[in-house]
C-alpha cells in the first residue's frame, strides 16, 4: 500500500536500480506509485520549492543592501532573479535530497507546461543531482501512459523554463513597483498585476457603461394567427416588422444614451402602438412569403481550459477556481487528461474510444464515416497536450467511475462533450414566414415569424452547450410552425401592443469574463481562474448571484492606473506583451532586451521605473472621488471604505450596493436616513456625555470629550501631537444588545472593561472583549470565555481553572458549540460535512477543521457547497503557504539562494 502523504511512495513489481520520481502533489504521487514497478520511489515536491523572496525578511543578508533587493530581481545585471527556497519547503527539500542519495536516476515528472517545466528546473537546481536526470512527461495518469512516459523521457526544455521565468520576473516588476503607488494614493494592502488589473478594468468599464446607460422605451405589436385547419400546430405568433414599408424600431436601433440611432425606422410609442393594434384587430391576413432552408449544426470541439470553465459555470454553477480544483483531483486520480491546455485535438486512440462509445450508446448511424479532427484557434497556444477528455484508451461511463458529488458531475460534463465531438451533425429545417394585413385605416402591416425543426439530432443526443444569455434558444430547442404556403389566408386570434425598454449591458459573470479575456488575447487561459480569484479576494469585485460587480475601491484603482499608467491597463498593450512573451518562448526574441525595454524604457518611451518615480502629481483625493450625476454629492473612497460626501457631511455607503444603483435619488435617501446615534446620558464620575453609535464594524458606545478651551487673547494655541491627544473610551455592544434599547447603565458597564479579576502566579488577570469574543488575559496567555456576560461574573477561581486547561484553537468555545445556520453537504476536498455558522464578525463556513469567513456578496442563506468548498480550499492554501502553526525555533538559518546558472540545467537523459 502507498504510504501516507509526506512519505515516499514505492512502486510494486519488477525492475533494477533505484529511480526517484518527483511530482508536484502527494495525490499524484500516490496514484503514479501504483503504476510503476519495483525500483521506483515516487515523492512529491508539494508544489513550488523555490521562488523570488516574498518579503524583506526572506532576502539573504548578503543582498539586503542591494538597491534591487526588495524586487528580488537584479535589474542592473540582466534581470537575474534571486531565488530562495520557500521556508515551508525546506524540510521537504531535505527529504528529497536524502532520497536522491539512494537513487541511481532522477525522473522529474511535473506537469508538461511552462510552470511544470520551471518546477522541474528548480528541483534540478536545488537538488544538484549527480545521477542521470530525465524529464518524464504525460498528459493522463493511467498505467499505460505512466509506463510509456517512464520508458521515453526527454531533456528539460530550457525555452519553456526561460519563458516561465520571464513571466515571473515581469509580474514581479509590475506588482512590486505599481502596488506601492496604490498603497500611498488609494489604500494600504492593495495589489496591481499585469492581468488582474486589466481584468478589473474590464469589470469597471462595464459598470461605467451601466451607470451612463439611459433606457429607451419603445412599443411593438404581436399577433396570434390561426390557419383554420384541423391540424397541430394551427396557431402561431408573429411580431410586427413594418408599417407601410417602414421598419418598426426594435431595441437594437437605440443607442446607449436612449436616442434612436437608426435612421428611417418607425418608433412606436404606447399611443401609436395601441391605436394601430386596434385598427388591425379583426382584419383578414395572408401569408406573403415562406422561406425554408436546411439547418445544420456541427458538434462543439472537446473542452480546453477556458471552455470547461465557462460550461461548468453555466451548467453546474461552479466558479472558475472551483472547476480547476475539482478537475485537478480528477486528473490526479486518473479520470481525465491534463486540465490546463489550449488544445482541442484528440489523440487517435481517444478518437477511436469516443467513436466506439458513441456507436455503442446511440447507434452507428450517429457516428460519421470519418473521424472529426479539430485544430486550435487560440493564438500562441503553448500547452503540449490534448483536449480535456476522459483518461485511457477506453472511456469509462460516468456510472462506471464510482465518482460522486461534484467530481461525478464534472466528469460527466467532460465525458459527454468528448463523445459528442465525434458524432454527426444535427440536421433540420429553418423556416421564415411573412404575414401581411391591412388596417381599417388602410395601413399595410407586415408580421414575421421564424421556426426550426430538427429532423436528425446527431450529437445533440449526447450534449447541448449552454449560453450566457438565458433568453437565447438552446441548440436542441425547436420552434414549430404550421405548414404554410404563400397565399394562405389567416385570421388573427389577437393583436396586442407590447411595451419594451432597452437594457444596460449585462455584467460579466466568471464565464463571460473568461471568454472576454481569451477573445482579447490577454494573459494565459491557464491563469484565468486564479486571476478572478485574486480580484475577488482583493475586494475589487464581489458577486451578486453569478454577476461580477466592481467595488468603488476598484473604481479608484482603475482611475489611477488609467490616468498615470495608461499602457499597463491598455488592452492592446497587454495582448502585445503576451505576444512578446511567446516570442521569447519560441526563441524569436531576447528576453533581457525585452525586459529592459519594459522596465527602463527605450527610444524616448518611458519605462515602468520612470513612471513609478514620478507620482507626486497624482491627486489622491481626485482619483478616489466620483461625482454623482444630477446632484452635489460625491462618492469618495476612504481608508475604511466608500462614503458619500456633501459639503463635509458624510454617510457610509452600504457594502453590498452596486455602483450603478447609486443614483442621485438613492444618495439623497441615504442622507435622509435618521442618524442611529443616541445620547444615553452623562457619566456621573467624569461628567462626559455617553452616546451609542453605529460604526463600520458594528454598534458601539463612546464618550464625548469636552473641547479644549480657547486660548486667551494674544496667546497661541498649543500644538499637541495626535498621539498625545486624549482618546475617548469606546466599547462594542454585546450581541444581545441593540442601539434601540441600550441604557446608560449598560453603556457604563461596557466602558468599564477590561475588568481586573485578580492576580495569578504574580500576574494580573483581566476580563476583556476582543475581536474574537470575550476572553481572559494573564501576561501573554489568554483563554476564551463562554459568553459576554461572563466578563462581569467570572471569578478568580474560575479563571484559575481555565488557565489550567490547554488553550483551545479556533473561534473559541462559544463558536465551536454554536448551532449551524445551514448544512451544505460534503466538501469534495476533505470529504467532511460543511456547515454555515454565525461568528462574532459575521457568518463563516467550516468543515470542523478549517474555518473560512464569507466574503462580500456571499449570502449565508443561498451559499452553495461549491462556493463553500472554494472558500475552505483557499483558506487551507493560505495556512499552508504561511507554514501553518509554526513552533518557535532558535536562530533562523539564512535562506538558500542562487542566481540562474544555465550550465547546470543541461544534464539529462
């Protein structure tokens, strides 16, 4: 049996010598170990083992005084990167080195793309093997594929490594140079990125279009016509097309500002439409034309990364990130091929498997005589893989896999799409009909209707693609019309006028944003999931249903980038940058010159370094201010979030309010809301007025300090440091309290905290209310209390008992015992049950081991298990990235470093 994660996996079977195989993940190692014979030891690197320094503390002492140290890239010496072994990977690296000492050969079996090639190169650089090194590549984890890959290794592809390293350096320069500008001019903790900033701009621009949008109102007429024949269908509906030869205006004829942009069309208002409908009612009608055309729909190609993300979003409600997480598990466990690919081609064996299974399930009449061959239309496609398909030379049906939950659903989606891609076209007939009638006033009105019938479903028997627009007809949807011929007489069962309004452009969803980025050739498709995850995490975007809504913070960031770093968020510039990176990958461009042009500039063009050095002219207040049209109110983005400002009067903007919803009328409503501040009385000890207020982080009580007396005539006012100025006492309300009912007595009790309970072991014990709830403190130790009321009742004896117990981790005793708000189901990652709970600082999801707070836009009542699993997975990643709960150790060892040495990368098979 393979050993548990963290220990080497040994293959079973025959063989000679010892071969160490290194992959990225423990799950992948476990699966591959079962397919390799005796003599193979399979171990994982657990992702990247080495990277540029993540913080100043990771920069080795000998480099700290270098002007480029904070970047981790020597911009004066050919942009050489400074690599350090990740602190949380040192133990694993030591283990790999130990295993390598016992091996006769090393197989680097990381993924076959740029990132995988880079991981393999870093492993070789750090491990410094003295035995033959082989690059083992495969795009599916099946017994045959793994054995074939082990028997036919290749050398490291240094062009792929170079391409990935260039991207890493470029992204580091962009992020580390531009992000500090955002910290100074917008808000601390923000980040900028080569693709994430452009993606944010797309979402912001769409919201700007919605804000500027002016709806147009128009009317048309729908008639229901009857053939009078005793057959089905005998009735059908048709919409008005023209009146006296003049086309009736539809939504497409209006501009975004609500004006009619098409000349020579008839714009019907309500009065005109209703009048015309009355004049057309009861009149005779005749079919004036019938056009029939054959209908053919070809199958969709197999999935690549982006199309899988889009369809999983539409059909399954998965986010891009969650889709890739589930797909990763399917790949590592041998169910599908590699899931990060631009390719839509299938191997000959896969084509044969798909055709055979389609014939078995649907009949040979559904399979074309010749196999279908697809070629990628993605520019600069670089992944050397097939399309995403079921693994193996014979495809397992979903029922045969034994999968459950979301893994089953995603596998089924991939399986259906693959099978359908090798089936025959769908065929049928499309028909267009024109019907004419003359009104009682002599006006000639023409109506039109279209229909579609499918005579042979072909691939639609297996798979039908969804659309982003729910009003769009599915490919398998029929619209049947009666059998009609020119000259047929018809009667009108009804003629009704209908009003319409144009709609603003739809917000992006994850699926449509992925498509937009790919269509504009921005970034790499394999990174889109993490890019969308980043802009959600950073608070630039939040979700309303499936729609991506930009925050006002995103507006401020995009404002700054557009005005002062225009090229960096220009769509064409970013796409051309991608072309340049691909030219480097193909050996057609020299990376040092390319990076130098970007960072230092060339031929009078400013480079990034020059741009970030001249930021004094950036108006911080101006870029974070947005006047509301039709009012004297301004939206401002401040340190604690967005607010409305009118001549110094301020009011907070609700966190879940979309920018396009904040009209002048809505802003006035927010200002008109009564203040929730309540004056409770006077503190008899201090004479200060006590008030209850509603703050950004919840309700609280505070005292109003008296103003300093004005200086006597002729005296100057003494200057006092802000830090030396007296600060009012404040205290958050208990969960059991409300602003409406809190009394002066309650407020004074709250303001009396922290309370001294007594002394233990020579140290004072206090009862305090903190971020994570009520607790006791003794020196550097703390223990959670069960309820807020215990802050006033806990005794020294009870405190002694609590400190004698081991400290509980997590959200405290109260949170751990709280009843869940909802049970969501099983986490496909951990296999544990996930519930929603209410915490002191808002709702969160937990599987009993990992807790993750809900984000802006997440509703506790409607959050899905997919979204919960995504939040928990992200939380686990963050804990793992920070090394988890670390024990204190002695002096830290200097980080292991290296600069890139090409010669050492040449060892191979």
